C-alpha cells in the first residue's frame, strides 16, 4: 500500500510540475523521459518546436530548455548562463581576443547533446545597430562558425546543429 501511495504522490508531483501544454496533453513518454533526466525540476513549462517537445525551467538560477523528440529521446539541452564567467576559460579567452569582443554581449548559452560534443554560443550585437551575430565555440575555444542572425531572430533549435 505504501508503494501505491508513493506512486500516486510521485505521479501528482510530475503533473503539478508540468504546466498546461498549449498543443494539448503532453505525452506520458515525454514526461517520463524528462523526469528521469531532471527529477528535481519544478515549474516546468512545455512547448512544441521544430517537431520536438521543449521543457523550460530554472535550475541554479539559469534558464534551461530541454528538447525531446517524439520518441521521448533527449535531443539537446540549452542552458542560458548569461556571462563569460560560466564558460570554459579557452572559450572566454578566444572570444575576448576576437574582433567581436568589442560588440555588446547579449547572451551566452551552453548546448549539450547526448551524442555530439558540447557547443558554447555567444550572441553579440553591434552598438547603435540592429546587427546580431552568434558565435559557436567548441569547449577548447575553437570557433566553429559565426552566423549573422540579424534577420533570423537567433532562435536555437536542434536542426541548427545536425539533421540526425
């Protein structure tokens, strides 16, 4: 009986931590996969983007977005760390020695994947201009790519990195 009550309590906690899903009810397999990865997460908001389910919540004062495909497989996690102090030192050093360092720092995100290397994205904008760029770095400080996102809005999604 204790196991049954615990199961009901655990189920209620999962339901309470997941806000209303705009597209209808969130599939149970997605809820279960999320709960396995982030059992302590609360105040979770869900949305559907780019054929994935995205959980958004705050952990350690940072906004976290976790992406799952329809098969409930973890696709990627985007953690908004907001400053260079929270990225690997080689990345901060590479950025600070680049020509983009003179631009206004807008955002810093760490993207982790189950099957691919971590990517750090530094978003900057030109002072007195609408020009925006995203700089994609490997943890060792190597610049992987630079994107002009002035017209694109700078949204991060799995297809930006790979199509598998």
